[in-house]
C-alpha cells in the first residue's frame, strides 16, 4: 500500500501519542549511523555551510559517486560564495561538467551572488532566509539548516519517506512527493535536542540511501529489522504503479548534453555548424538548443554560441 497524506497524518498522531516510537527509532538509527556512515567530505567537521549547500544542490538527482569528485573540484576553486560570485556564470556551467541538469549550476551561481549581496558572503542559518535565496527550495533549506547549523528541522526526501513508511507505518513506500503530513510525521520522530535531531535526520536519510532502498532493501543489515512494521507485516508490495527506468540515450536531454559538451570544451564562440554535427536529427537538435537558450545556459550571437559570460 502506498502511503497517502491521510495515512501520514494518522502516523504523526500515533507517534505523538507513543513516545517510545520516537525514542526507539531515532536512537537506534543514530547509533547505527555513527558506526556505519559513509565518509563524505561535506559531512566532515571542517565542512563549511557553503560546502553543505553545494553538496545538497549537486546531490539532487545525482549519485554520490559522481558528486564527490565534482564537489571536491568545485570547493577547491570556489571555497566561498564570494569566490563563485566573482566569476561569470558560464564558468559555473563549465565546471558542472557532466553532473546533469546544468541549470543547477546557474542557480548556485545566482545563490552565491545573493549570499554576497544580502548576507555579507555568509550562508544564512535561518530557514526563511535560505528559502529566499535563488534556487533554494524547502528540502534544501531544511537540509542546510539541519546539517550545516545543527538545527531541528524535518529533512524529508524520498529516502526518508520510505524509511518512515516502512519502519513505522508498515507500508512499502512513502509516495512520490513530500507533503505537509510527511513533514509532521518525520518531525514527530526527531528528538527535542537540536544536535540530536540533526544527527537523527541524517541517519534516516543514510539508511534509506544505502540499506532501506526502493528496489532491493538489505533488510538483514537494517538496525530496525526487529521493529520494522513493514517486515512484521510480511513486506507487502506497493499498490502504486511501478516505476520504470527512463530511457536517456536519444532523448532531448541527451542531445542537450551533447551540445553542452561542445560548448564547455571551447573557450571561443562555437559556430552553428559545429553544433549541427553532434546529432543528425535537425528538429530535435534545434529543440534542444532552443531549450538551452531559453534556460539561459547558452547565448547566441549571430551564428555562434557561447556559455553565458
């Protein structure tokens, strides 16, 4: 059964009236995390709030293994928002390389400029101030507040929704999108202490990312195996539609990537005929290029194209 908004509302009420659920889940997962957490650079004690913010943007729809080297290069070149804001946005796009969804690079550049202008170059520690930055949504604002500033906020992504749905609600997954009911349910599981809550938040996320996965959960390795409501119910499958992997090769996004690769590799304006050579379907190529121009990722002058300066 797929968790609905109503079931998560009922779940948050149940957690609120059963304090042992909160204490057990949060404490077990925090202990597990402290012994099993992946050693990621943005989690280390010396990581700056800017480093945490950059990691959260890079990790959207991108695997950790691809993000790690890109994050290291980015932080070496732009260790503070001021360093990034001082460079043209095209350099951010170039450095983004093949992480995918390059609009994220533009958003990070705009975010850095806003941090310099509004906050003297320091990442703000207030959720509302974070939300006011370009390209920063509810999830990212809460994640930065929790992971960089050790505040008590429900940080809810697909992994967290799945862990809570299975371990506490006994259902196969937590649905496709985060709802206010999800936030209330997860917040009810967090300890009252801010530091402990921040550790619990990242522990929920880590378990969902490496153990309580969507397709092949490693239940025998899960610290909640004896208490997981989903396991105790016989691990019933989701009643929602199965998620099929999407074809990438040959899509408009794939062609956009080919065009961007040529532009990133050139310091000079690229003539149209060079872009024409990357893909044989002229209509699809034009559609992909038009999308890049609309998104501000590419600029045109006469019959040449460049990254934004």
